[in-house]
C-alpha cells in the first residue's frame, strides 16, 4: 500500500486511477464554487464520466468495464483529496450502475445503456416510495431525499415498497430522467457540493424488465442477463461492498488533509519568526509534529483496511455473512480513523485553517459529514460482525 503521500495506482487494469488523477486538480480548483452552488460542478462531472466512473461497473455486454472494487476505491481516494463531494458523486454513480448491471433483467439493462456505457445513474436503496402491481409491471410513486448528483442523472434506480397481500417487499425500479423531477432541498454544512436534492416521482408505470427484488441485491443473487455469467464485481452482496462506496471519499479526503497540512506546516516552520515573549511556531512544533505523524499513520491504516475489503470483494471471498460483516466493520472503522486524523490536524491548523478560501476547513467539514452516514456507524457494524463471530 502506498504511503499517505501518494495515490495508489499499481493495481490499475482499466486506467480509472490514472484518469482520476487527471480529474482531481480541476475538482479542487472548482470545489469552493461548487460548494456555493450546492451541487457538483457540471464540467467536473463530465470529466468524472469521461474518466470511466459511470462505466466502471457497467456490464461488458453493454460496453462497460465490469471493473474491480480495488481500482474504484483508489480512484475515488485520488479525487477526494481535492474535492470530497466530487469523489462522492463519482463513487455513487459507479455503485448504482453496479446494481443495475448485476440485478436488472437483460432487457432492462439494454434499455438503460442503449446510448452507451456512460449513462449516469443515481439512486437509493431506502424504500421511500410505494408501488402497486399493474399489468406488466408496477405503478410507482414517492419522494426520495438526499439523492447525490440527481440533477445530472440520465436514469435513477429507486426503492419502493410493494404490498403483497401477506406483507410488503422492497423492490428497485429504474426510471428514465423524463419520469421524475428534482426539488432543491439540499442545504448542508458538509458535502454541500454533492447536490443531494430530493427526487420526486408522481405515479409512473414501470415495466417488469426495469425492476428487481431488493433481497437479490442484499444477497448478491444476480440476474440471468447476458447468459447468466456474472462478473466478479456483480456477485458481491451489498453488505460486503456498500461501505466501500461511502468510506473511500472520507479516507481520500483525510489523505488530502495530511498532504495539505504537511505543506502548510513546512511553510509555517520555515518562514515564521520566533518572537520574544510568545510561544511562537517553534514552541508548538513538537505537538504539530506528533499530530501530523499520528494522523498520517491513521490514514495509512484506514487505507489498508479499505484495500483489504476491496481485494476480498474482488476475489469473491465475501459471500458469507462473517466475511461480509467484517468488510462493513472495516469500512466503519476506517472512517472513524479518518475523522480522528482530520480533527487532530484541523485543531493544529490555527487561524489559517479556518479560512473559507482554503481547503482545510472544507475537508474537515466534509469528512465529518460523511462520518454521520448510516452505512458507516461503527456500533451496528461491530454488532453485526460479533454476532457472526459468536455463531462461527
């Protein structure tokens, strides 16, 4: 695993990590403006798509690369070091495409990717919608908050509850952009530039070939599309890989904080005078050095945890509940490490770190915001893993 000062690109097979390194500087330059706009920068999103994020998990049969989790995590981390919000959108675009590519029937996949593999999908697996059976499909309606990048989407994959007579089941429904509208509801102290607004769907008919059972997604039971031979990236159960999609932006942002603080500290030590009667830079140098060293080590550890989780998913070694829950545990732990590292460095950054024109306060806010996501809470992740350990 590379050090905290360098992106990981050694496992590249599709070129995604290299392409992400070309996107990152532009994402960083436009991060402040994107935050003011409360949405991902359109030009940056186009570069994200051009880099290959939208096609990364799309099926090979539709022109996608059916790539690895390892490479996606590395590529997301690279962009996150400059703009966590842009990397978040990149990660989730890839993630939702994986779901559609693994679990929709072949006819549905062909429709979604009819124009090519770079279709931008957004979505949610939380059943904020409702559906009722209709001949050949379902009538679906609902309001889904917090849909990142929704204004730039071509399709959406949304979850709704279907009454079955004996209860209800959750299903995913693929919706073309013409079927839904977007309400501007995203006002957040962190990750402001994700444009995570509300998707609104008035009652729309969704045919059978554009839907699948959410239980298949959770279990990793792929569809019979394209001859029934699923790529490795499509066979992983959601619990084993979902945390990676949310944790990678936080860990990459923490890596960016280490780099930014290192440059700031080097400049401060080199240029600041030692004034009589004040503590001065030299007086606090020891605490800053320890903060930097400890935080860099924590970020390295977080990257190692994500790297192992991604590798196990790529190898198909997460099919069982013990392995899947360990992956989720490690993703939650990695984010805890990232938050701790970023907090420590921010406390050492002084007045300069508070500047709204600078990156440190934004990295701090964004990492903190990511850490509140329900998929990254350590207590339930720990409980799930321990339950499996005690059963073993």
